[in-house]
């Protein structure tokens, strides 16, 4: 366990004289809150082969990357002339996900241990704005969150999805701007807490001076995540008490 400095309190930075939220917690979805069981990847690969008549390539890294980046690499690796059809792939993937949404849970999509309790515990405190920062396309991410009942405490009007950006770190500014528009509160630096399972989640937090909490429930170990500079690393979300202590909430 790494030692953790106290977080900044955003209360004095809130605007319009409202009490505001002290902190903005942004949750990653896949392998952090939930096991996606391949749901999004199936939707994207089906869209790709339906549109182009040949399969998407294997061997493309997906961990922590945005769906936009993954699709762009699929196209670049097969036929770069199809680059201008990127948005078509994304739209069809979201349609296929909607059409097959019952398969998300029936084929194994589920919350990870401690995830629901962690989201509820933070959400019940009232001074923490909780949302999502994920590389998932919005149509896919929303299905996962709602099918698993995680949407009750997550403010999806402040969420950042992987439709528009290929660089995960760019999603942080997007979420912060949406949170400010929706809640009249500007979050800066370590009043933002980003929780994810990959080095790219940590990198996204670091790029904006946010507090990076890493959980080793994906393909990366506690040691891997500590090595890339996460402010706190947990083996899983079952260590909720430890997480809350670390976050000073
Ligand atoms: Mg993830």
C-alpha cells in the first residue's frame, strides 16, 4: 500500500455560492466496476464485419484505450481507405449493442466484488459527485451501467465516453467541463479522483493533476500500477474501508 497525501478539498472552489461538491469521482467501467464479458468488443467486431464484409484484426490492444482508438486501429490495420467510415462503425456498434443488450448479463456481464457497495458508499455521502470515465462508446457504456443498476448513484450527465476521443486523458477535461455545466462546480487537480485498472487510467489522471486510484482487477498487478505512479493501489474494491480512508472521505 502506498502512502497517500491528503486530498484537496474543492469546497472553497465551488461557484455561484452553492455548497457544491467537494470532489469529483470518475469511475472506469471495464475491469474496474464490472466484468464486461466481451460485450462491447462483440458489438464493435460485429459492426466492423457487417459494414466491411471482413473481420476486424486480432492482436489489437484494448486495455484502457478508447473504443474510438481501437476502431481506428482496426481500420488502419485492414484498409486505411476506410478511415472516413469510422463514425459509421461506431454508430452501428451502438445499435448492435442495443439490439443485443439482454446478452450483456446472460453472457456473463456482472459487477466486480465490492463495486456496487463502493459506488453506493461514495454516492450516499452527498458531497461527492460520482460519474464515469470510460473508453466505451456511450451507447455501450450506458447499457452496462443501467443493466447492472449502477446508474442510481452515477451522474451520467457528467460522464465521458470513448466516442469522440482517441486519447483517454482527453476524456478528463471533457468530464470536468460537463460536470461544471451540470452542477455549477469547477473541479481542479486533486479534487478529481480517477479510479481505473490500467496504466492509461493512471496516465489520464496524472495528465490533469487528478488523484489516481488504481485497482488490480484487470490485467495489471498492484506492482504494475504502483510502478506507473498511481497515488493509491488496491487489490480490489472489497477494500472499501481502506479506499475511503485513503480518499479521506
Ligand atoms: Mg478498465
